[in-house]
């Protein structure tokens, strides 16, 4: 009983920090306040409040939004706006110099639900100053937990989450702060599992922000807003932002849902205007990270989901010193490079936490189940890597003999030599380097007997080992779902002998100061 009371007290204290009151009040002429902390409220104001620090001092310059418009607090710490009629929340964009407020179960708590729909709402917030500037921090991006059953939640809780927490502890021992964010598809059209999934990510050693995905929408609803109500009840706003160090991080709902799993990728004109307003409060020398679910890529995803307002989003991002887009949805790993208004914008499409829907420990392109880790320093990403679940951080390559046949299914032979004439050579070796990109900064070289043989050639292909694994061992059908043709593979030819007998090493440099190596062939499916 004593423990329960303590938990309730902690939760109450956290709520006081995040949203201290709702004071649509008796002071004003029509039952509405006309002044707050020395600031006169406008006649059109229907949403307002005061932001102070823990000492009671007003905090100016804090961006506050109802998800449709965005304003900043004045010198008195007061914000005010005309609330959009459909707005469900009011939230603030946590400033860099202040801690991320959390609930008693360590969920980010930066918002309040708007209760009164027809009169002015007041919501005050209290911020906790950080003891020192947080110029460097780490961001963990978790794509597609996508749990359909309690057994899959068990895998997420017992495999993925402990691995993330171990990674976090490694940074914390170095004095680095770590924040997490999912990239959508937390559940798999299973609204009855929402509370289970929220519990799975609660009380962890990092606060985890959330992004909504297509499978997080309620498929029985045809209204996009109604379909997202379950997500909002658990995690709050679908479109929001926060600041850490010299980085501004934004999460947007880019699923235009029409019901019964029918949807398109993109954001509405209203969302684009909100994003424009949100970014207008951000210094152009900052790093901007946009988190969403469905890929932007060239305006269309590889499944022909057109991306509404693609151009407008990239134009906004190109205004900043550096910008990155963090994406899930595909269940494979891919780096897409945008060139916009003279700026390079990296889109990081992440392999899934659930891999190929919790079938194995792999995504459909051979990328292991896992998540992205981004080390942010100042206004740039100094280092990033894909962390495979239950593997060392340095596990970044898998190598194969190109001539090995991993099996057959109908007319499909799972072998590089069979399908690519350039690799039909007993000396040929293939490497899946799942986090690599086409920028030219990644280099892969083949060494033999201590000497460099060649630079390996980047190629688009399948991971035939992973493809065969899913088809032959898990009875999956040959087709696009269980085999993905992507561009993060390399091949080269030994000077002599074969990969099975040669003393070889593949050396990969990522352009960020990291070197990854392997001298092991993956030859079977045992023990992976």
C-alpha cells in the first residue's frame, strides 16, 4: 500500500510540472481572465497560459502550439492564441536549456488536453532548468515494434528493450544524455494491446517519445482524426517538437488515413503550415531532425504511396544548417539522399525492431532486427550506426560466397551467381553492409593474406541468404514481402582460391571515423 501511495505521489508531482492547472476563470468580465502575469490577453484569445521555471521565474521565447498554430511566450512567460476548433492538446516545445518533463512512468509529458471547447482555456507549465548545457546527446530511433500478439510484446520486452537499455547505459556512463523516439507502427492494428505496449516502454532508463504509424490507426474509423484517437489517448499529440542542445526534433503524423488499412503518405496543408510556424521559431544554424513513419524518398514510396506536400517539407528543411529525416514503415534499412536548394538531406529508413514481423531475427533485406543510434554533437550528427538486437555495436557486415546456393523455391534459386553474371565466379564474395549509403563516404575493400585485393563494387541486389531463410524455414512465399532488392551490398573477387578456403577480410569505412571488419562467411541458418 505504501509503495502504491508513493507511486501516485510521484505521478502527481510529474503532472504538476507538465500541466499545473486549467484556469478558465472567474476573473474576467465574461468569466474569462483578461490579464496573466502582467500581459493583457487579446479579445480573440481562447487558449493561453504561463510558463515558469521551478523557481517561479517566467520563461520567455518558448514555442507553444495547439497542433495547428504556434506562438512563443512573451517576456512575462505568457502565451496566447486563438485555439483551432479541432485542437485536442496544447503543448510546448521543450527548450534546450530545460529538462524533458516526464510522467511518473518516465514518459515525456509536455502537453495538456484541452477540456473546455467553447470558452478560453488556460494551461500553465513549469520547466526545470538543466544544471549545465546539453550540447551533446544521443538519439535512439526505434522503428516498427508492430506487435500483433502478447507473445510478440514479450519478444519486444525481453529482446529489444533490454538491448536498448544496455546501449543507453553505455552512453550514460560517459555522461551523455539519451532520448528515444519510435517511428510508428507501435501496434499492428491491435487496439486492445495499446496499454501493454505503453507499459512495455514505461519506466525505462530513457524517455521515449512516440510517432504514429499506419497500423496505429483504428481501421474501423474513416476519419483520420478519429482513427488516431487511441494513439493520442496513450501518448498525446501526433504533431509536436522539442529541443535538445543545438537540435530541433519534430515528429509528424504523415499517414493520411482513410479507413480499413487504406491510407496514403503525406501531410495536409494545415500540417505543412503548422510545420512552417514551428520551424519559424528555430535558428537557421540549428540541426533539424524530422521524425515520421512513411518514407518521403522521391515523392513516392516503393509501394506507390504518394507523398503529399513532399516538396514543401523538403523546402523547409533545406533552410537549416543540417537536416535529417527519420523513417520506419518498410521493415528494411535504406539511406536516401535528397538534394534540395543546394542542401543535402539524409533520409534514414530504419530496419524494424520487429524485423520481418517477428518471424525471425531479420528484416526482409537481411538487416537484423534493431534500431538506429545517432550521436549528436552541436548542430550536426557526428556519428550514427544501426544497432542489431543482441549483437555487438560493431556488427555491421554479413559476408557470403557468391556461388553458394542457399536453396530453391519454384523457379527461384537463392544464389548471387545464378542471378547476376558479374558475380558468377568462384572467387566472388558478397557483403551486406546494411547501414551504408551512396554518398561516397562509405568504402568497402576486400583483403586477402594481409594485402588489399580490390575496392568492392556497390550493387543493388537481394540478400539471398535472408530471402531463403524466410521462404524455406518459415514457409513464406517468394515475392516482394520476404525479399527486398536494395543498394547496400558490395561484391569483390579474391586474387585466388575461394571464399570458403581463403584468408580474407572485408574492411568497411563509413566516413565517420568507424572501421568495420569481418572475415567470416555466413553459410547456414543455424545459431543466428
